[in-house]
C-alpha cells in the first residue's frame, strides 16, 4: 500500500508501527516495571504468610514442649489462653476446666488479658457445682456456659471449642475479639482445636499423676501395715510339753487383719515351767483390710494379753475383751472374730470360747474322724453385754487341731469355686491319717491351697493356719513274764 502500513495476514490485529515505536510517556511505569511491582507484592505476601506460619509453629511447639516437660499443671494451663489468642490473632482467651466428677476446677480457671477478664473469672468461680453436675452431656454444659461467656464478653465476637479427654468433656476453651473486621477462618478453628486437644492431654496426665501418687501412698500404707502385721504374729512357735505346733500366715496383696498368738499364762516363770504351764492359743480376724485393721488388731492384742494374765476361763476373757474394745471398734465401724482357747499340758484339757470365728477342726486318732470345735458367741464389738459359751475337750495322744481364718476357706479357684470348709476338712483328715507331724500337716495344706488357687494367682485375703498335734506316747514293748 502507498502508506506502507502493515497488513495482517493471519486474521489478527496488526500493530501500528508508529505507536509501537513511540517512547513511553515520562513518569509512567512501563510494562516491565508493573510486572516487577506485582512480583514484589506477591513475595511480600509469601514472606508474611511464612512468618505467620513460623510464628504459629513456634507457638504450638512451645506449648507441646511445656506439655511434655511440665511438673505443675497450673503453669501449663496459664499458657493455653495466651497461645490460643496469639494463634488466631484474637484479643484474648478464656479456659474453663472441670474435675472428673463434673465440678468446676476453680484453681485452674485461666484467662488473658487479666484486667479484661477479672470480673468474668469471678463470676465463673461463683457458678454452682450442683448446677454444672446436674447438666447431662457435653451439649448441655456448653449450653449453660456459652451464653454466660457471650454476655460477659459482649460486644466482642466469641468462638468456643470443647476440651476432651477419654471421650469426656473436661473443659471449654473460648477466644474473643472486639476488633472490627475480625474474621474467623477454618485455619483458626483447627489451631484452636489443636490447643484444646493438647490441654485435654495435660489434664489427663495430671489425673494419671494423681493416681500414681495415690498408689504410692497406698503402697507405703500397705508396707506399714505389713510391718505391723508381721510384728503381731509370733516369729516362731513356743515349746509346750507334749504337743507340736506349726503356724503360718500367707498374706494377700492387701494387708488384712489376720492374727494368731501363743500366750503363756505364767510369762514370768522359768522356761521349763512355762513349757509345763497352761498356754492360750488364739486366732482372729478384723473385718476390713489395710493399716486400720492392723492397728486395731495391735490394740486388741495388747488387751488380750493383759486379760490372759487374769487366769479367767475363756468365756469370761472374751466377755471382758468385748467390753474393753467396744468403744474403739464402734468408732472404727469394724468388728472382730476371735477364737480363744487355753491348753493345759498336764491334763491335756483344752478349754475354748468363740466370738463368731471359723470353728477349728479336731481330728481324733481313735475314730479317724474330723469334728468342729464351736461355742456360741457374738462378734467382738457388736454388742456390749454379749455372753459367750465355754466348751472343753480332753485331747488324746495323736489328736490334732487346725485353727484357720476365712481367707483359707473363701479362697477362689480357677473356676470360681471356693476352697470351702468341707474340702479343708477332707484334706486335714487325709494328712492326719498319713501320720504327718504338725509342720508336715501345715505344709501339705498350704501346698494344696496354692494348687487350688493357681500358681500365677494371688489370694484375695490373708490365709492363716495353726496346727496343734498331741505327740504320740512312747510305748515300751511288753516283757514276757518269767
């Protein structure tokens, strides 16, 4: 063409050479300058997001570090509102936590900023525990607390989430902001829930720590109780003319109130005279376990030893012991079963009285049968004017007695059945017929009890047994007459 303008042959618009060649107006940004500005803005945005992400990561990392290293729950919970508000860029935050039974855990109420939330914390602490506990379910508790927080924090925008541990609501975490244009995002929600979950872990850890400390205290109590119980029981059986004695207590996990004793009626006599004198043989059990049971049995042991010196018959001793111990047992809400007997080696007479204890078993060598030794009587500590019956029996050569506590007969086997008295009597009879001495009988009975319970199982209660066997008389061979 005459003017030399370019023509598009591709169907597009042709650029005007004059326009293309014209320089940019002074002071106006060219195409390359606009692109550079957009890139710079984008980079600033990325840097800002990265800084925010790093800040949030550092906040969460600090909270996680505090969680795994804290020794004071309150110190950790103080961080929770502070971290929460910074994570979601809110004005402040409030943490409300509950005890396992639903009561408000007032000493662990936390909020930031302090001056803004002082009145709020005061009103939260004044909430009725019964009202909180009466609400059934997490939604009901939230419905009670959330309107209160919204009212106290108005006109700020309030967002809440639950603190959960072991599928149970343990608190509520609130963040609030009165800033104009504040926007609650999904990222904020996830961050707040993460903080709430870490708080739930902290609360559960505290409960586990409390439980561990409770078990440690219990272990110390049980250790003390075991020492008390060990001191109550004789460390060896005494020598009594004409009889063999064997005794053992097999303790369970928990300290029980089992007690047995051998008490000389003439403790000041010379050893040989004590062997020939009358002896009290006692077995008993305080209802209940632990250190209180052991302490009560210590008290009764002292009273009983003093009563033995009076020389009264068994029924009078139990009567007096019941009156002496009545007040202490009533205050402790415990009772005592006790079988008291005394044995005279010179006459082989055994006198006895029973305060509702398991009746001892007696094996007669002549008949080969097992019977029970029993007499009427109430528990020690049940009734102040209780009367007790008195029985007596003369033992023959080879006869044997078995005193025991209910931990033996109530021991459970693998199938849930009880060892029971009938089984014990049959085994006792078998041991006596085999000609075993007192220690052999005791060993066999405990061996059978252990097999019945199971080698990898423990007794539910202390099991105590005492065996007394009259020695066989020495029979000289007859000399034929000359």
